[in-house]
């Protein structure tokens, strides 16, 4: 998902939990939200910092693939929708950085960690947007998957994170509808436009499934996160939901999902789908995706080029507060 | 009374100014110097894009022949664009972007105040809506000019260099030609030369507060954008902006 493979630290067996941790877990089990001033185990704090900052970085880096088409949007209406969408993602980044800051890390530290490669962001944003249809495919599949993951997080145990998710989810639902609508126009358009849409689905389908993270059997940290209620469904559960939701939507568009093994399984009441290339996923996570270097280089350049700007604003504010002090003296 | 062709030409100027600047600002989206600044700048880009659509839709109605906001934005060549040269100048560093915005906002607010009382009710209505947005744009860009001018030595130097560099493009906004004079005479527009004194006074005041120097008002000024003679930058900008409409003629998006 936007936060993939979040490390929860070393697992402590139940009988080794000290009394405070037992009380903490009891409160979570009782559905009481954890707030910033409350005591919390160090591992819970660190895990959440990793998870929320990874989510925030995904929103920020996620601006880039779609931002790539703002200057080329094919109508003024679509341009306005896309500008507003990319701006929303920046807003999501902002709420999430603020939520993470309540856990005692600064935004500058998180940004440094992103630029140094210490912090991760979602693997999905390391794929290129090659045509206009990719903008639609991202809205439909990527924002669509994000909602699936984030709606349960609206009920997660950490108060500031759950509240941020409630605001974010409303906007993500818009993004998904807009993306689908964009593809609908292409699918009802010329043969070239329809081909563009099909090609986008071909390229984004598998990365979108990978976005939910490794299969449950390989997800070492899931159990602890579930217990803490900062992860409410497993990767495979969410992935299945996404497939089940998306297949009829693709049919309605008249597009073919690029998976020969995809078929309805009446017994399970779900779609079966083909094998995911996990080797590709782990490589993208490791930095070998088609755009990893480019994405981080773009963010770093924006940050470095903006340094004089940020310093100037601080210097100006200092001058103003000094002259205020002098006036008061 | 007003002649349809003159009004059309006049509306294109208003629409193209907003469209071309919005297009430039869109280039920054996701790459601004700070997250909050990125979002604020995108707001300005969205406002201007909205204004461009209103002006161009009105122009298209007057043109008839099936024109709409998109055919005007996407199917005209550079020599048919009527924006001032200032707005097509590249983003440069962020100081260039701020100063370009400030020079234009200061003019834009004055211009919309005139257009709010246009005898063409549609123009008056669009201007009234736009002015609310542009008052905010002007407050924002003026504030940035002061803070970046009176910030660090580096920021002051960058801002002064941007002011000096963009100054020769500031005069065109006040240069009245036949289209402007026809608009002023018919009462749906105004004579832009009448705005220069007030603009200069305001710009001087803000620059001084930001410890920046106003270049000579007597300096030679570049012009031609309003008549369709542009700098080299516009056709490159349009080739990017128009690519999909041009390569898929007649498609709906
Ligand atoms: Fe988002
Ligand atoms: Fe998200
Ligand atoms: Fe989104």
C-alpha cells in the first residue's frame, strides 16, 4: 500500500510485556484511541512514524507521475481537474506529516530520510506515466487501491492518523471517480484513444496489485500491526477486494485485464488471479524500478533549489521579531 | 456601440493572459520550494485557469462557428495568441516566478477594477468574480516580494536580478492600441495607459519595503504580445500544451 512492509521492530512474547504495555494493549482492544500525550510503547511509536511518514512521502512523490501531464492535459477542464488533484495530494502529504510530527519527529527529519533513501514510499510511483491515459489509470487503480486501504485506517488506533485518513479518503474517492471518467472518455473515443486506455491498464494492473505489499505468508510484521490496530486487513485480503471491485469496472469500460488466469471462482465467491511477479516488486522497493532515481532526484532538486527561499523567509521573520522586540523595549 | 470583432480581440487578451500564466505556474506543481508554497501557487494557477475558461468561452460565443474554450486554447498558433510578453517568460528561479506574478497581479487588480464596471454585463460579471481571487494573488505576491527582498543577501540579489530582468516586459501592459481604445470608447473596456501611474506607485512602495530598487520607468520596453508578435518562448510552450489536441484531431477527452 502507500505504506508497504512497515517494520514493527522485534516482537515481544506476551509474557514479556510489562504491565504498562498490557494496559496499553487492553485500551486498544477496548477501542480507545491513542492520543499524542498518552503513554505508548516505543515500538508502537516507531512503527507508526515509519508507517505515517511512508504514507506522507507517497503522497508527495505521488504528485510527480501525474504532474508530468499537467502541462499537456488535453482540455482545459481536464487540466483543472488534474491540477486540483495533484494539489490535493500535496495536502494529504501535509496532514500526514503533521500527524507523524505528533509522535515526536520533525518534518525536516522525515524529508531528509526520504532524500537519503532511508525512508520508503509506495513502489507504485516508480513507474512512468507514458501517455495521458496513465493519468486516468492512476486515478482509477492507484487512488482506488488507496481508498481500499485507507477506509479501514479511519478506524485505526492512533487518533491523529485516523482523523487524517477521514479527510484524505473523501478526496481519494473523488480522484478515483475522476480517473475512471477520464478513461471512460477514452474508451468511448477514437480507436487510438481506446488503445491508449488498454495500454495503460496493461502497464498499471500488476504494479497496482503489488502496491498492497507482499503476500501474507511473507509479511513478517503484519501480526503485530493488526494487534495494535494500525493495520486492519491483511495485504492479501485487500488485494482480493481490489481485484473483485475492479474486474466489473474494467468490463464496463470494455477493457481487458492483462491476466489470462483471471476468472470467477463461484466456490470462493471471489475472482482468482494469476501469479504476481514478486521479484519485480522487491526490485522496485530496492530502488531498481524504472523511475526510482528520477523521482528522488526531482524531489531533492526541488528541495535544494528552494533552500534560499526557505532561508529567506526565516531570516525575514527573525528581522521582524527583532524589530518588534526593539520597539517594545 | 461595440463591434463584435473588437470585443472578441479584447477578450482574447484577457483570456490568453490568464491561460498562459496558469500554464507556466502549472510547470511548478509538485516542485515548489516548500510544500505550503507549492499548494498556494497551484491555487493561483487554478484561479487563473478558471478565469481563462470564462474569458475564452465568452470569446468563443462571439466568434460563433463552433469555437469553444478548447479550440481557442489548443488550436491557435502562437501568432494568434494575444497575451503580454511578460507572462510567457520562463519560470526561471523562484524569484523570477514571484516577480513576474507581482508585476502582473498589480496590473491585473487595477484592470479588473475597471472591468467590473464594464458596460458589457458579462465582462463585468467575470471581472467581479476574478477580482476577488486576484486581490488575494496580489496580497500574496506583494508579501513574498517584501519577505524575499528583505530576507537574506542571496534572496535580495535574486529578487533584484528578477526585477531588473523582467522590467522591460512590464510596459506592454499599459500600452494602448486600437483594440484597447475601441473597448474604452464603447465602454466595455478601459484605456490601460491610464493605470500606469497608480501601478508604478504601488510597485515602488512594495519594492522599497522589500529593500529593492525600482528600475527606471523611462527604460525601453518590449512589446508585441498583444498584437501576436511573441518571444521565442511562447511557441515552445504551446507545442507542449497543445500536443494531444494537435496529434488527435477531433478527439474528445
Ligand atoms: Fe492522496
Ligand atoms: Fe493516500
Ligand atoms: Fe489521490
